C-alpha cells in the first residue's frame, strides 16, 4: 500500500447535527475551511478550555495530511460583559486586559505544541460586519428592535432548535435563556445591546451599543470563510445556545444557505466527577499546570480519551502521561543510538500505519496512542536483532510521523530526559565533571555526595563505559 493510498482512506467524523459518524466530504477538495470557538480573554485559561484547542489542533494536522490547503480560524472574543466586569474590578482599560490575556492564551497554548491557526480574528475588529448582519436580519423580518436592543426572533426560523435537538418549549425549561420584558418571546436572543456611557460601545442604526456573543462568530466566519464552512468545532457546552444561535442568524442572514456541514464537539473535562468550570471554582489553569508538567505531558493527557468522551482530569492522569512519554522517548533514544537516519520518516511513516488510520476514524486517539506503544516495543525488540538497521528505522519513522500528527514527541529524546530544557544543564555537567575527578582522585565520599545531591534534585546519573550521562526522574 502506498502513502497516497493510505492518505486517501476516508476521514470519518461524528457530526453533532446528525448525531452520527459520517465520511468527511469537504465542500471543495482543494481547500477545507474549519472554525473553532476561541477564548473570551478576561483571565488565564483553565485546562478545560485547552481540550478543544488540542483536539482541533490534532484534527487540523490530520486534515493537512490529506488536503492541499486547510484554513483554520480560531477567534478571540475581546468584548463581552465578563471582560467589562473584570476590567472594572481591576481598574484598567478593557484593551489592556484583553491584550494581556490574549497574549497569555497564545503562550500557554504554544507550550501544548499547538500550531498557530491560519487566521485569528478578534471580535472588536469586525464591528462593521456585525452591524451589517444585524441590519440584514431586521430587513428580512428575522430580528426586531426593542428598548434599544435588537433581538433575533426564534419563531421566525422553522428549523430553529434542530442542532441541539430541542423544541422551543424545551429551551425554556432550565436552559440558558434570559427572560426579559423587552423580548417578544423568552427564547429570543440578543444581537445588539445598548451601552451606557461607562461601557464600550459603537455607533449603529439602533444607537450606541455592542454586539451579542453569538453574533460575533457569525460575522467573523462570514468575512474570513464565507457563508458555508466545512467544520465548526467547540466544546459540547456550546451546542446550545451559542452554536444553535450562530446557525440561526447566519442561515437567516444568508437566505437559508447552509451554514456548517459538520458540527464537531468535544466532551467535558471533569474534576472529581464534576465538569470543570470557573463558575464552580474547581478549575486548574494551564499556566499553573505548566509549572509542574511539560506541555507535551498535558497534551497527551488531554488526548488519552476519545475527544467526544468525558475526561476525568487528575494528577494521576498527568503522571501516567509522563510515564507514557518516557517510554516512547526511551524507544526513540535507543533507536537513535542503534541506527542512522537514512530513511525519511515523511516517506515511510504513514505506510500501513494503524495509528494514522485510528486518527482517520473520528480521531480515535486512545487507539493511536496504543499503537505508538506497540511501535515502541517493536523498536526495543529490534535494537539488537536488526543488524542492517532498516527495520528499526522504518519503525522509528512510523512512530515519529504519527506522533507528529498528534503533536507529540517533539523534543529531542536526550533533552526530554533532561527535563525538556538545558537551563541548568551546565551546572549539572560541571558537577558530573567534578564527580569524575573525585573518582580519579579516589575521593569516593565526594563522588557519592554529588550523586546523592543530584538525585535529591531529581537528576539520575547513568554510568557506562562511554562515560556518565544524566536524566531527570
């Protein structure tokens, strides 16, 4: 089987709109368009926010392995009532707050080995498009003005509720719907709201105001990706009301044109059986976790369950991910020592690769990870048995190529076992040299003292006939 044949095996994804797994057929085979809801930047993001980033980054990589061009947009919501409240509490300008946390978000996600999206649109840069879309909806009878607000009339759209599989009556029963006197129907949602003198606002045909949350994504997609896109992703909690309302306003503004072909949603991330969220106060920020774990460990932990499943996040899960990566890096390190790099991973890595085919099956990352471990065992088995090194190199290529699609094994194996960086490597190397001299001088007490001191710092010394190396434990 050739690499091309493997790459043309159909990708299958679970479509939330049809509630079934489907063969992915893009609107155009020359360019796939994907949009994923990004953060509202008023605080550091928690690990639950990172799950969709890692999931859809993995999907982005897989799509790029199949199609010649993939446009991936992930927005920044930089105008929102939570942002206004946080800025007021900190007594700083809104722009200062959003710039700070947008930068922090980008930095934190980069540590998780995520690629930069093709486009990162900011909501505040799209006010003309938002106002124009609201005007279209008003002109077509899908929206109305009331007490300075402009609201979408959900009863004007026959198919409203089909994405979330809810009837209009169901939506009022415990759903996230604001009941207000200026609404004709309690389920109607805000497209434009008035701003007071202290709030940020923009001039519009309906007075000075600001957009509703749902409107922002629709306008950004319209501008950068068009009326219809292939994939729209996000967390399961966004299906209603956010994505249901996005679909409604976009399809109605565009004369009924289909908005999204495949809706994809990741499952919740739980702590102690409860969904992790800022409102519950049971969250851990990515930045906090990065103080104790390499970003690749966090990424593997997030990929350890299939993306649609709920995932219980815990220190034990992170420790398991670290052990798992140690095993994979150990195999790579052994393969590097036993063979050369004459066989190119890009040409051989996807041939007959079970892990790659698992990713093509709705991102079955648990199966892919299991296959990576099988490949690592095969590498270790062939270290001595494969005299030519050809089989070993092929196995290494398969391991690395699919790991790269998953954003894993991106460190040099030697650096990995030294903690992923060499910030204190010179100091450790100096102590090793001092220990070596102590052994030459037969100062065994000092040699043992250095070994013990380094072990207490989490550094293990590995003596061999080639010399002494070290790794973090």
